[in-house]
C-alpha cells in the first residue's frame, strides 16, 4: 500500500507523549474530530503513547463572537505542539462585509503557518462502491497542491465594481520550486502508480494559455531533471480531469497550482466514494495541520449523518507526519478492514448507513482485534483521551 501522506524528511524518534491540538470547527466538525480523537487515542495506546489533546477554538463561531476567525496568539499555539487536527469550518450565514464567508481558515492558516504543500491522497478502498467502474487498488495517487500562492492568493484582494470584478493569479519561481521538490520527495516514498509500478510525478497546468502556468511548467522541468529516478510527465488541466476518471491507475503523484488542485482533488474524491473518504495535510517547513477536504455541512450537523472516514484518515496522516508510522498504519488498516469486510456502507448521499458513531465504533473494534492479534489487551479506549482536554 502506498504511503498516504507527507512524512518529514527525517522522522523524529517516537516520544512517550504526543501533543495534538484539535480545531473542532463548525457544523459537523466537532462530531468528526471527536471520532478521530477516539481512534487516535486507541492507536496511540497500542503503541505505548499517551495522547495529550488541546483544543483551539476557531472558525465561523469564533468569527461571529469576535469578528476574527482565529483568537489572538493562535498561530503560535498551533506551532507549539506535535501536530494539529482541524475539523471543517465555515457557516454560510456568517459573512464578511464584502459578502465572502467570515469563518474560513484556509488563507489564515496556510499563509500564517506557511504550509506550502497541500497533500491530498486519493485512494479507492476495498469494499467502497465508486461512481466509476474502477476497482479497489486501481486508484491510489496523491495530489500535491501549491498552498500559498496561485489564484487563491487573491483572496480578499480582488477588485470589483458594480459591473465587473477581477482577481489576479501569482505564481513565483521560489514557491513553485519548493512544492515541486516536495512532490518528487513524495514519489520517492511511494511504490509507484498502480498500473505499472513506476514512480511518476505529473505536472498539471494550462501553460498552453497562460504565462504564469508556463513558468510553473518551466520550474517543474528544471526540478525533474534533478530526479532521473522518477518519471516526469505533463497534462493540461482539462486533459487531466478526463484522465483521472478514465485511466486513474496511471497516476502516482500530481503537482499543480492552488485552484487547480482544489478542483481536481474533489473530482478524484468522486471516483473513490465521495468527499467523506479523502483526508489531507497542509505541510510546511516547521508547521503542519491535517483536515478532511470537505466542508462543514451544517444541515446535517448533530444528526449522526456525517462520514468520519476522511477525518480519521487525516488523523492517520498526522500520526505519520509526527513520526508515529506504526500508529498511522494501525488506523489505516482498521479503516480499510472495516470497509473491506462490509462493516461500513456509504449511502448515495455520502452518509454512512449506520451513522457517524457506528463507523467510529467499527474502526475501534478493528483496532481492538489488531491489539488482540498483537497479544495486547482488547480494552482499548473508546471515549475521550485520558488526558484532560484543555480548551481555548
């Protein structure tokens, strides 16, 4: 199985205590993060780790109270721990004076923490019914999305009159070079594309139309020349959208500008069971946070209808990034086993048939089975971590 997230270039030695900050978020966020913390705590217990959880309030609820989506000092606090697990944020009715949503954290966290690489694994698990004819194992790639510039750098900075509006896209050589290097490093950690086992990085752009994308491709080719052991190829964005549906097994790692990565990763999610199946990580040099790729879905909040899989797999990415690869593998194997054995069914609506809590319980049961197989105790934690949760 391919690794499904970004590991640090030099993994830290496992510690006895893992300090994780949780951003519960809005809508379905709090119930999803509760599920993920239960699973993380169980996996940590199996590997001899204590999970120390701190909660950081942020998002639309905080914006409604204070006029800002982050509390003072939040960025420093988020850097201080071993990792950050974020739930989805935002509420449609919470708006800024310019009409945009007031509780979103993407620009604040990605630029504030300089998490320049957005890593989005797309993998079809056994037992998951997909929207295409692809079978389990044939879709297993990672989209690496540049996270701090591109079209989204214009967030809040565009110009508008009553008759017209304009946003600018900025692509820099330095920003492109670091994210492309990151993508090649990801390919070296993986076992290649499902079709042929070839380690491959695909540059996705629209360099046939826009000069900014031509610069992105030029820098990609320069970095690719430094990695002769990894195949490099190119797709225009429209052709990539087609190929991700018709021949997804040829892809291993794809790297692209911010906006394109946002769109194509959601397309990929549609081929592997929906947005609720896909985790993501936002990785920088000295900070990282992990989150599902979907929104806060306030219409189903508190109704036990949300699929926690993406949040749980995001927790696995966090564990691996923190050097806890064994705990990460336990979580991923428990999720995969639960789906493969038919213990979790996702409805066409995207909700799990038995509900959010039932999915969490099934994953915990698979972890308990793994503990018994390892000769450990089956009495895994099934509630909040034993360490008292600190809130801000």
